[in-house]
């Protein structure tokens, strides 16, 4: 038969065949480099991994050794931006992982790994359990504050920050409280207090400075003080720690100011991280660079492959991608709504407002409008978007 | 020190820090009879973690390094996957090694083949790659059989899964194949044109001075019924014989004869040889058309457990499609039978056009040319 019956073309088949399977090939020569590893086996970090791994393999029942290796893997995941070590950490703790009442160290790590996968419910349950056992546990307290912040549960977050003050570093406890206050109608005084606190603590660690400077930049940026924000981001960059969040926040500032060329040069080494590749692709599009199409396709493939495995971790980025790089307001709105159900930071609010505006569906933005008024949000940009939405017919 | 750092790092970078997705492997299988073939894409980063591929320690994996470890890669992978047809093992082997790029890096591609003792009704896969070292790992499966595609996700919680290849249920099979039958008659222009060529004269009668319209509807209706029934009985017969593999003729021969049958049926309208008893022609050539339907059915693949059901479903689908065409044709043709438009435009020119088109098909099929077919 020359005409074949193709009357069944299940959507899944199309989805699956679209991106996940390319055309396998035989590389041209033995010298062809197929993959660049994050480090060489002789690097100190890799040596440390091997040392801990060997130790653990000799004593798999030793909780202290297992916890040490798991923490090492978790740090590695944060540093490299590759989620694989998070899975290795879980495997290291396999003996205790499924217990209803595991040791405190395991509860804490289970919570860390849970929030890494955006399983906020599971992570909070573990943290609550741990904090009942050990009230004021600083790491548990600070992680719970961070999760509550992302979920826009500011009263709970503020309580966690107070708890952090009992046994945690005083500077970080203060920074924690001020970060919450900056989101609940006291952005300007919080900004001044946080900047002052940092100035009086020159002995703070680089990591602490990085965290506070990034928060200062974000608060200033939200208040429309773009010059101040840029100063903070530059100070943070000068610390010399490569941080995906800092780069993403600074890139957003530059993109808002139409400084696409500077964005592209800031992120030129950031292709591996979805979060940064999105900003890079937006900049390339603004500059009409030839790489724009390639970056867009790479992002599409990543979101597609993540969905195949059943993950939806980067819906905020995917919503921005869908709105600004694919030009599909309705699909972007659905993603932004789904994202808002999981995380509710100002960035998440913004993309939902922008998508609702582009799709001309003001009703869809109602949850964000409620959030804005409930917490006395002071961001000019969000208020302006809300106003524009208000002018649309309902 | 780590405690403090972690507290800082958590507030600092706790969220959405994924550079890309966690580890996945991509498994694609195609089942045809008892043969299972496919490929397995496994990230080089993952293989490096368990097997250590960077043999010279320069922080990069080259094709040469991977090639020198192909046996180890194959042995490792095959020890983590098994395929069963029901309870019987279908032994897997690696037939080739390639590589491919995915969104998060380069993957080793293992071409796989397995032979099951029989055509699997239930294909069971037991997948345990990397689960012991990375419980976040997932295996993404795409399983094809005929035109059906099943998908599955393997995780440590679900390492073993069964895939029912015998189709969902009896009713579903029946409807499924019925649908194929309807669709096939609709897009199988050669069958439709053959039928039309035989039906065009049904509303006409041979008068002394040439063709005239039939006087009454009833004889025209009976004529159509006889032709359609004869065609149906004939092609059902050969379709069944061929589908059960009792009688087989080469498909190119069958296709060529089908095209020839259309040419002859159309020419018979212009230069009548068979004036009466067109149902005999319908029956005789209908036998050929049955072989054509059978080749579609063998492309689809018949479910072993529900062979008869699928066959009857497909056949009924063909009849329903055919009846729809007749139901549209007969009233229209009967209404127009006395007009010049019908007698000249439809009957003569239409028959001529059908004959020409079928002649081209005939040439294509006999000589394996491509003139008008896609």
C-alpha cells in the first residue's frame, strides 16, 4: 500500500519524537571530546570526594561518615549546578532515608534535598519534626525561613528568623528578618537597616556578604533604585564567588534597562544553567544575534526533557521563555499560574502579571493582585502592571 | 565550618539552582513478532560516575576513552536491564555503540536486540540502572509495536513494569481495527474507484441508441446491492485467507493486479464486454482486492490473542466505509441519471479518467516507478 494508515498519532508520540531522540552517530576520531567533566580526578575537590567515598564504602553503617559524604555531595551540586550529586547524597543515606523517625542529621539533609527538588511540603514536614526535637536548630530554622519566604508565608518566615536569632549567626538572623520585612510593606527602612548591618560587620564571611549584597540589590531593584541595585550586584560579583542567583538577578536588571549586550557578556559562560541560558537567550534575541535560535532550541529541549521525566522545576523560567521567546501568551499564562501555586516570590508575581496582560486575561492574575494588596507591596513595576490589568475588560 | 556554610548557602542558593535536569536515560524499543530491537541512551556523566571513563585524568571524555570501555559499558548496562515476554526471558545483547547529544550533555547510545520465544503479549521490563547510586535517576521508555506507542517512566519506586501489547481490551481492539478498516477504504482510492467504476452504470440501461437512465429505482438498487455484496464477500474471503496466512501472494503482484482490475472495470463501461452480471466481475476482482486489504492489516500487525476479533473488526470497518460511499453515490446518480452531465460527464469521462489514473498506478506498481504516488 502506498498510502499508510496513520490515523492514530497519539500526542505523546509526537511529544516524545520531537526532541528527546536525535540521530546517533559515530564520532569522527578517537580524539573527539564527547564530554567535559566538572573537574579532573586529580583536582582537590575530586580527591576529597574520593576520600570520603572510600571511607563511606568501608563503613557504610557509620552515620557520621555517611552524613559527611552526603553534605559534600550537596555542596557539590550547589557549586556545579548539576543535580546529580543530590541523588548521590540520597543514596549515601539510603540506610536511614526511608525511616519515619531518622536521626536528626538525616532529617535535615532529607529536607535540604527535598527543597532542592521543590518538594516543599515534604521538606517542611521534616523540618517541623526536627525542630520539635531540637528547637532553634539554626540550619533547620534558616531552611524553613527560606521555604516560607518562597511560599509567601511571611508571618511564619518572620517567626523562623526570630528562632534563628537564638543559636544562629546574629548577622544572618537580622538579615533574614529584614528580608521578610522588605516584602511586607517596609522595603525602604529594611533596605537602610540591612545596608547598615552589613557595613558594621566587615568581618562577615564572603558567603554572608554575597547573600546580603544580593538581597540588597534585589530590594533596591524592586524599589526602582536601579543605580543602587547595580552597585550592590557589582560589589557581590567582586567577591569572586560564582553564584547563579546573583548572575540571574543582575542580568534581569540589565535586561530591564535594555542593556542586552552587557547581559550577553555577563552570562557568556552561563549556558549550562537553564536560569542563565534563559536570560542569555533573551539578550541574544534583543540583539538579533545568530545564536538566538540555537539558545532558544536548547532551552526548548531542556524544558521538554524535564517534562518527560515528570519534573516541573523551572516553570517561572519556562513561562518567561514561552511568553518572550515563543510568543505564546496563553501557554505562558498557564505555566505562570502553575508556578505561582508552588512559589510566590516577586519574580513569580511579575511573570504571572505580564502573562495575564499579554493574554488579556486579567482574572487569571487575581491571586497576585490579592498578594500585592495583602502584603502592601511597594514595587512600582508590579503596581504599574496591576494598573494596566485593571484597565482590561473583565 | 560546614554547618555555618550550609546555613549561609541555604538561604543563599537553596532554590531553583538546577543547572539542568537530574540524570535520565532514554530507552526506545520496537517490538515486531518475537523480535525486540531498540536503543538505550545513557549519559556519559553517569557512566563516568560508576565506571570511571576519564582514563587519562584530563577532565574530558573522548571517543577513544569511551571506545576502550565499550565492553564494560555493555556489561554494566545489560546487568541492569532485563526484558521478559510473560515469564520467559528475552536475552538482550548490545549490537552497536554510538553517541548522541541530549539537552544536558553527550550520551552513549547502545543499540539493543533481544529475541523472545514468542510474540510478547505482555512485555515486562526490569530496569535498575543507577538506582543504587542515584535514586533520583529515571529511565524513560518509549515502546512501539506496529503503530501503537506506549511510554513508561522507571524509578526506584517502579523498577519493574508490564506493558500490555495485546491492546487494551476486546472492545478496544475491535473498535481500533474497525477504525482502521473505515479509514483504509476512505484513503484506499483504488478500491473506491473500482467500486465506482462498477456502480456508475447501475443507474443506466442499455437502450437501442446507447445508454439511457433506468426507469425505476428498484432495479438500480438491486444492481448496486448485488455488486457491493459480491465485492464484499469476495474480498472478505481472501482477506481472511491471507490474514490467517493460508494463502499468500506477493504484495507487488497483488497491487498490480488491483490496478489492472480498476483499468478493466472502467474500460468495460466505455467498451462493454460484460453487459450483464457485473456482480461476477465484482466478485472475481474482489478476490484480488482482499489481498490488498490484507497487506494493510499485516502492516498493522494482528494481536495474537484477538486475531479473529481484529479481523472481523477491520472487515466491518471496510464495509461501513464502503456503504457510506454507496449511500452517497446512489441517490445522487439516480437523480442525475437522465442528464447529459451524468451520461457524458460522469459516466463516460469519469470512466475514462478512472481508467487513465489506474493505468498510471499499474505502470508504477509493475515497474516500481514513482509518477504520481508520494
